[in-house]
C-alpha cells in the first residue's frame, strides 16, 4: 500500500518496547534490549537479580544478569556472588520494597554501613555503580517479600536523576515485567518438557526424582516413590532427597549442590552408590537441568536424580525353581549368584554360613548340568525375568 512503511518504529520508546518483546523469545536480543534501555534512559548499565527463599526462609539470589551498553558482564556478577553477596546489606532491603517503587542506593544503607560496608565502599565504587536506582520489577501475586522477587538495579549515566528520566523508567517497567514473565514461562516450559521424561520412566526400572532449584523434591516417578516410601536406601526429609547412610547422604548433598550451584557457578553432575538395608547398593546419577535460555529466576525443575537398582528385574526365585527344578533354598542362592553376589555376600544376606551356601550351590550346579558358576549365570540370563517381589 502506498504511504505505508514496513519496519521498526523510529520512536525511541516504542523501539525499546519492541526490542524487549523480541528478547523475551530470543536470548540473542537481550543485549540489544539493554542497549536500548541504557540509551533511552541515559543509564550506565544495569543488572537483573532474582531472589528466592532458601531453606532457612531467607531471600537468596538465584539468578543475575549484568549488561553495560548492551554487552554482558557476568564477571561482575561472579565477583559479587563470590566476594560480596554475604555483605550486600542493600539486597534484602530491595527485596522488601513495594513493586515499581524506584529507590536510590543511598536509601538502602544506614549511616554506619556507609562507613564500613564492603558493598558500599568497595564493590560499588569498583564498578562505578554507587549512583544507582533499584526497583522491584516483579513479585508473585500476593507473595510475601521473603518469598522473593525480580529486581533491577541501574547505574546513572548522567549527573542527576531528572524527573523526565524517572518518568521514562517508570513507563518501561510494565513492558520489562511482561518480557520477563514471558521469558520465565518459556524457561520453565523447557525444564518441564525435560521433566516429562518421567512419563516415559513410569514403568521402567530406574527411579526418577526431579528437584527444584532449591534442591527440594518436585516430583518422582512410581519407582522412585516406592523407594522413598520404603526408605530403600533413599528417603525424603523435609522435602529433600536424602540417603540412608550418613556418608552416602553427605556425598549426595554435595552432588546436588554441584548440580544446583549459586549464581556464577557452573552446574555439574555426578554418580555415586548408596547403601541400603538389603540388596546391592543403589546407583544414583545426578544431572543438572539447564534450560537453553536465561530463566530470570523462574520456578522450574533444576536437577534430575536417576536411581538405578541393580536388583531391579532380577529373576524371581519361584520362576527359577519351576524352570530348573530347584528347591526354594537352591533357587534363592542361584538368583543371588546371578546378580553378581559372592558366596560371602549370599551367606550374609540369607543368614547362612558360607559352607552351607557352597553346599547348596554345588547342588544347583549338579541339577543344572553346569560345570562352573559362569555356566549357571549364563543359563539364568536365558530365563524370562520375573517380579522381584519387593
């Protein structure tokens, strides 16, 4: 049509809003969005930080992204997380602010803190951000301050905070909130899609336990639910996944912490074994679940723990006895041998002496025409698996 120009608007405010909406769907555009915001509002960069309640109910940073002139500066985030987060007196105070109330940095420190605070006297001067405003961009509807929020701190790029400048910032807030909410939903959906693998594992041998970003159990498939209920090497304690043996529990907690690092850290998985009252130790594989996009502190599945039971799907003693013509005692010994247990292990599990187990095993070899234990194991592997009866 004549007279209609197709393309982006030339209005700086509208262009910034359009770029924010683009960034909600495309990670590559967040730098552009921050650059537009800095230019529109005459800022010298800014940072988004998400707070969430930790296990003690205190607000803790779970996400942070810093941009200056459109360029990411995660080294600033890493420095803050590693060296200054515990001394950031301003952060919990920002978390308690009403949404969309712009508050200057000077109001967030007491006179005594301005003389002694590492955050105020060292970190902020280092990155030229003492003259900054803070504002809570989003908070759960009806949520308490201690439940967490997403806030934005922005460094001034001019001498003063003129009324027109503050007006432009306030006008942007609903658009920033909308872009962030869209991004959070997308990130949570990606993680939930990963968690939907639970449906594929419902009737499989591995247990699957999904953890949220605080390390609490978000969901578990039926196999894992049974293990947790029976306290079969693992159990739930105050919402957390725990191992039965103290040494195993300490190892599990370290692996979970590694999969759910604090901001600035790199998530890592790992594998361990966990002893249980009877049977072979469980094998636990801990995997971080990392969305392919910035999540801005979205509530989401953050780690997967796969629990493999080496005894799962082992042959049922009655099935073995019926197929090979063995007595119940002989069948139990044969099945345990087939799972890789030694004579000593079998004796301990059945409460028999090692000599008794050897005698029983000798009878099994004779009845099955097996020259060696390896021949018996191969024969057992050819039989159809039965229920474990656990």
